[in-house]
């Protein structure tokens, strides 16, 4: 039955029982599909990042037939490869007091009590198994002298639980998931279709039974049918144009599913990461992250004096403001991302920012180098220092890095229930593409954990629940719904190519990015959001009458690819603003200026806003409809989030 929220309450299908027993009990009692029958079912997975790659490998190993798609020329190039700092797990290798409960608690608190307890607890439970699986695959995690796996700390935690492979954790984890998936390709259970973009999800009798794709090299439009569809298509931070995401990251797959009826949850929850290389000019098309792991040893500061002009080395200690250590003494430089980002903005707004634009703060390693020696710092972060030097020309071993917050991750995504299924039956969503586990702010090193948890350990169980009930209803690509979706796709491409206006796709994207950053960025207010909602439809209208998309459909055409994605971002930006406008409280990364404490900290309003917002498409030029999933807390009690 469709979970359409028509009664105003979405059924999240959270199992009963105490939070620490739910997942075990669920696994013990769900309907299983016997191994021989698994071979009768086919699964489409869109995305080969950590979430999609892990799911493809595991589901194929279980016996299902898997068809997997990505738009890059190789699955290994998924954006997950960029992840630097590490992956969390409650192993307590340091014997510093970590536990499943503590990881669960830190994650719920870090998300400012806007995530679902049951999902987060499950995530914490499976975290340890992820590390075991990856080690078994040969992922070269950093090790101590004696051979045990090494850990470091990330924001929002007082224990060291982050496993890492230098500053290339994502790449190494990707190689593990990719190898596992390619093994199945070799065995014939996974069909891998690269350089292909999904442009529509196809619903038959209300169930997701296929997709329409475009071959990015030839322009060929194809139909693919399966018993269920999984979206593992990543996040939408590039709505802001400038972000730390790979240039190709986009919202198209999830947005098109939204237009077919899938609810979009918490679209305004965007993570702004505090440690990125500051913007250097208008020509820039991308921003670069300096991993949060650097805050283990780097100290963040700005000059105390407004308008300071001296070089950092000439500013004496007592004229420096180590503002994170001052404001949040118990977490210091490892205060969570939302809090650190806002603090950086605050000191820059006061005129104490550093660098040519004044939009920067120092991340200083002088103390750490004195304490540990340059060799140790080089071993820990060498590749990050190299990236920094290549981009800025500065050697961060001798002068402090300059950093500033940038868009980095999206906690929002398609709404899913405990089975990771959207409200469209048969449409599963995993990894950054769903909304499920991080509430209003994700803690560092928890995205890789969630993607791999979903792909390796959760979906392989939960997908069987749907298939056991609905897998027998086979459809073929001859079904009229496929015909209809294909026609819609072709018409849209034709339309984009026929406008022949005078503005580039990028110029629209950049303007959209400015609007979202100014009005729906690090801080938001009612007037600004209303202004954005007035300006966005006009920009969208201009796009459809004045964009210039060069080339043709029948060969590689990146301008056409971008145009389709930017068209979706332009519509999606409005939903982000609607969501930000509706949520009059501040929580996590969503800072509504009207809702702050006298000290300028985010002020949650639990009585009114303790819910997941799930937005429904209601038609062109019509505002989306809000459904609410109330959040209930049994194991933790929502409290004012303090890192002081
Ligand atoms: C610079 C950087 C560093 C990070 N470091 C860390 C870290 O240290 N620790 C941590 O936990 N998290 C980190 N993150 C976050 C983390 O990397 C991501 O959240 C995570 O990798 C997302 O994985 P995913 O599998 O959900 O999606 P992705 O890796 O983004 O993969 C998406 C996949 O979907 C495919 N796709 C998308 N749309 C379509 C379509 N329409 N048709 C066909 N295919 C499609 C893509 O081709 C790709 O294969 C970092 C993020 C950034 C930007």
C-alpha cells in the first residue's frame, strides 16, 4: 500500500520494542526470500558511490540480478572517492569510553534532535561490522606501531572513533566496494552500465518498476525494467553552485522521483563545512575541503583587533582570539560543523576575518608542530597540506592555513521509512540521497558510515520485505508507462536544445547559487526567504526562454547534461526555501535569525518543530505540500545542545 501521508502522518514503519533491540528483532522476524528465489528478482541501482557500490556487491552476492548505473565513465569516479577524513565506528579501540550507545547519542545530539532514533541506533550498531568488512577487503586503514587500527577524533565527539586512510579514506573505501562489485560483474550477477544518466523513474500501478536513461556518449534514450529500484545518487549541495562536492553532483534523480510522487524530506538542511579554502574570485567553479581531521591538531583563530593588517606570525599570542576554544572549552576546535561555521561567520561579520576578502580564519599548526614535530604532522595530513599549497601557494607548515565555511553535504533527501523505502512502493533510497540519519546536522565521518551501512548491512535485509510481497508482479519495458516516461524525457531534451537563447547554463547556475547562499545559506530569515521565493520563479522562467544549450543530443554534450541538472536545481531551490521558511526554529545547520538565544546560539522549538518535513509535489507553479513525520524520543531526551 502506498505510504502517501494522506492522513498527514507518514508511517515510518519503525519496529516496536526498545531502541537497542529493534534491529535484532526486526532481522529475526522479517520474511526471508530463499536463496533459489532471489535469483528470480531483478534490482536496478542508480549510483556506484559507497552506498550504491556496496549495495550492488552485497545484493548480487545474495543472488539477486543487479543492474547498476552511473554517469561517470567508471564507477570508481563517484564523488565518494573525494572523502578525506575518515569513517566512524563504535569499536572503542582506544578504550576511551566509546560504545554503540555513545555513538548513537552523539549522532542524535549532533543532529540537534531532528533525526529518527531507531535509524540512528541501527546505524551505530552496524558501524563496527563495516570496519571488519572493509579490513577483510583489504582497505589500508592507518595502523598503530603494534598493528592495531588507528583512530582520530572528529567534531561533536569526545572519543576517538574515526578510522582513516591518511586523507584518502573515501578513495580506499571505494576501492573496496568497487572491487567487491566488479567481482560480481565478473560472475555475471551485476551488469554495470557507466556513462549513463537516469532521467526518469517509471511507476507501474504506483510501484517503481524501472527507469529511463540517456547514454551520455551517444544520446540514446533507453528503458530499463526491474522488480525494484534503488536510488544511491548522492547529495545536492551543488544547488549552491559553489560547494566542495564533485562538479557532477546533482539532484536530478531524486528530484525527478519527487515529481513522480516521492516526498522530499528536510530539503533545507544543508551542511556548511567550516574548513574549506576560501573563495578567491568570481571565475571559480568549485571549492576545496580541508578535512575536519585537521582540527585534531590545528587551532582556529582570528586577530582580536578589527581590521588587523599584520601577517599572522607577527600577531602576538595575547592579541589572538582562539574563538572556538574560548566559546566551547569542552570541545574546543572540535566543536561540530554547524557551530564552528557560524562562529567563523560571526567573527568575519565583526570585521576580524583574514585574507584579501576578509572572509577567512586561520587554522594554525604551529603548536602541534612544536609538540609533535613536522614529520608527524606530515604523516597525518601530508596530502592535505600538499593540496592546500597547490591551490593557495602557501606552505601551511610555516604559515597558518586560511579557511572559511562552504557548502558540503545535504542532510535532506528523499523521505524513507525504516526499510529505506520512499513513500513510492518499490523505490528505495540509500546513502546521501535519503534523509534518514543525520537530522539537522551531520557529524564528521558519519556519511561514509551511513552509506556503507545502508549498502552493506541494511538494504540487503530490508529490500526483501518489498520483494517478498511485490517481486512477482513482473513488468516489461513495453508497458505504456515506459512509453510515456520515454516521451517525456525526449520532449524535455528537445525543448532544452531548441531554446537557443543568449545565456549560458553556468550563468543561471551561478545566479541560483548566489540566491541560495544569500537567502538560504548559513543563516536565514523570513524576509530573505520570501525574497528568494519571489526571485526564483523569475530566474526559472528566464532559463526556459533564454538559455543557450549548444550541440545536439546524439553525442557527448556536457552543456546538455548540465542544462538538465540546472533546470532541476532551479525548481528544487524553491522547495529548499519553502522548507526553510516553514521551520521557524533554528536547529543544527538551519539557523533562523529570528530564533536564537541571547548568546546567539541556535534556539530549537521542540513543541512546534519536532518533526521531519516531507514535501509533496503538487504540480507546476504550485507550492509543494507539507507532510510531517513526528519525531519521538524514548532513549534520549532532547536537551539544549551544548558544547561548552
Ligand atoms: C570533499 C569531501 C570530503 C568528504 N569527506 C568525508 C569524510 O571524510 N567522511 C565522511 O563520512 N564523509 C565525507 N564526505 C561526505 C561523503 O563523501 C558523501 O556523503 C558520500 O560519499 C556520499 O556517498 P553516496 O554513495 O551516497 O553518493 P556519491 O558518492 O555521490 O555517489 C553518487 C552516485 O550516483 C550516480 N548518479 C547520480 N545521479 C545519477 C543519475 N541521474 N543517473 C545515473 N547515476 C547517477 C553517480 O554517478 C555516483 O555513482 C565528504 C564529502 C566531500 C564533498
